């Protein structure tokens, strides 16, 4: 899969994604990460990519011209843009279902906003989807893009050591994950539910299923709305 990221801080994105399973996936070619800086396509003397908003107000707005020229450059390289996604607090909230769908694509393009936002004309003409990673504001879209890439990357075959790892993640079945326990020299087996030590796989599966449902009802009941488990 090939992911294009349009960002004023390419190194931030590259370095953040250079660790863990996503970093290994990039090294192995399972994920191809291309970062493009709109400043490289700004025609003005100081390579400015922002200007004051029409109508006044605080802050600056990312300009149309450098962004569209960046998209054109990607096309000239022969890369397919795929779905163009703008990371924005005004977007719809990102869900696991978004990530699962993106992971099936050959290409996507992520646009990282900065300042007070992006010229609305660019969004209306060239953005397929606006996505928010949550109901809060961060300084730019770079960290949001990294979150999206990490989440979708886990769903690509070969990225994780076991397909079961992704399948058992929270939200994959519409619920939160179940509690996990492992070896401790200090605690021994104290506090570990006996069923997990029983070796009975069906009993363990049922316990985990029950715990997942219980935790979801307690912490995220809205995930179960409209289901027989609500």
C-alpha cells in the first residue's frame, strides 16, 4: 500500500512512523510512505503557504495554490492519489471501520492542516473526506495522520506477526478488548483468573467474550446501541 502525506513537517511524520511494527512494515515495503511539503511548491520569495483569512480574524489559513500544486506534483510522479483525506477537527470521527476500509486500498493521500485551517475552496474541490481523531484540538494534522496510518497499517496482511492480533483488538468486533495477564516474578499467578490457567480453550474464549461485553457496557455502552447486546 502507498500512502502520500502532504505536510509542512515531513520529518515529524517519517520519524514517528519509523518505530515498531509500522516502521518494520515500511522497511519491508508492505507500506510505502511518501511525504510532500507544500513549501516546495510555493512560488513566493519566502515560500509562504499561509495568509490572513478573508473577513479578518485570528490566525492564518493554508493557501489553495501550494496545496493544489502539491497534488499535481504527486500525479506527475505517476502516483495514484486514491482517496484524499483531510485531517481536521471539523471532520467526522475516525472509527475502526474507516481504518479497515483504507487498508484495502492501494493508495490514499492524507493532508495535514496547520494554522487555523485550509482554504475551504481546496477542501470542496479536492478533498474526498474530512476526518477527526477526536473531540479535541492539536497543533496540526501530523500526529492525526500518524494515528490513522498506524491504525490502518495494523490491518494490512503481514504487518503484524499474527492475523489474530488484529482480530482481537478493541473495536474490531464492535466492543472493547478483554483484560490481559502475563507472567510476573513478583506476583506469580496471584490475581490471575483461574480460567486462564485451566487450559480449557472454550472456557477461556467464553470468559474473554463475557469480559469484553461487560467492559463495553460499563465504559462505552454507545458501542452496543442497536444490537441485541445493549
